[in-house]
């Protein structure tokens, strides 16, 4: 699918990997709708890239449905590209200090990362199904964000790894299910990227993290995630795949 002239939804597009993706797609001629819990920041980014923004709690199906509908109204057509980057990375041991359990945190992470992805994807796909096919036979492409943690999650990441593992696991069955209408589904599993969360860490902590990256021996640049999104969109034979984008990183237990 050619990028220029398409409409894309990017969740979590107000910061980090989502913002970098929104900016990269916009630079390639894509009309981008940014869906983010931080409505103010979403408006700022959208204004800078000539896009559209909608405050959205992706874990709320009504929010997700309204955001997708408003995107269609704004651009006059359903989005052919849906990129789900919205997520949280809260960590906790299943039983922590003084015997405290972490079920509430587990539920929150699943609600945002997994249910949120499914919510937005559902309504985006519903819109794609009504679009005429392109010359390639495609009606749309969905790109979800998994994580390297889905394969080598660290201590305290059981909730996060579970949410990202589910995103990876549903990639192939969804690609099979949506083959007939011509909608591709892929996922990216990023490793260690230079996002705001990483920037807040002490220098020595960041250095220890980078030491685990074989090559290039650095944190990933968010724009590199955006480039991978674009590459997936442009390659019509890429379907049902989970792509690790991590500089050959394998996360240690802690």
C-alpha cells in the first residue's frame, strides 16, 4: 500500500513511539489521527503535523468507537492504516513486600495494553471493511505494538509481558480471519527505545541497559519504529508477522 494520501489512526500518538510514528507517517503524506489519553499533548502534536487529534481512553469501547467515527468524519473516509501504540508499562511482583498482591495492577495493564488495542482495532477494521480494495487487493493494514518482553520479560513484568504476548499471539489468527476482506495484521515487538520513560532514568541505569544491546550498541530511536511501521504498510506480502526491532537484544532476568 502506498503511504501518500492514506488516512491513519495512531493510538498513543502524543508521545514516544506513537508520536514518532505519527510524525513519520505525516512526513510521507499520510493524514494522521492521533488518539491519546493526553488530549492536550495530542492536539499539540496534531497541530504540528497537520493532523487530527481526539482525546481517547482506549480501554473504554465507547471512547474507541467515537474516536474512530470522528476520524472518519474529519477526513471523509475510514482509515486504511491503524497503528496501536497506546500502552502502559507498570511493573510489580505477583506478591510483593509484606505479602501485597498486584491483581489490580495486572487488570489495569491488560485493560489498557490488550483490551485497548482490541477496542480500537475492532472499530478501525469495521471501517476498513467498507472501503473499496486497492489495486493490491488490500483494504487496510493493522499494526499493533507488542514488546521484546513478550518473549523475555523481566522480573516484575508478568502483567506487561502477558499483555504484549497476547498482542503477538492474536496476530496470525487475525491475519487469517481478515484475509478475505484484504486486511493485513502485523505486530512490532520493540526492544529498548529512547522514549520519555527511558530519558527519566539515571545515567548509570541507562548505561547498564545499553550494555545489553549487541548492535547498534544504543537505545533505538523512536523514528526507527516509525520507519518500520511505514515499511510494513508498503510491503503487501508482509502479513501475520511479529517483528522484533531490538538490535539483537535479549533482556536479562532483571
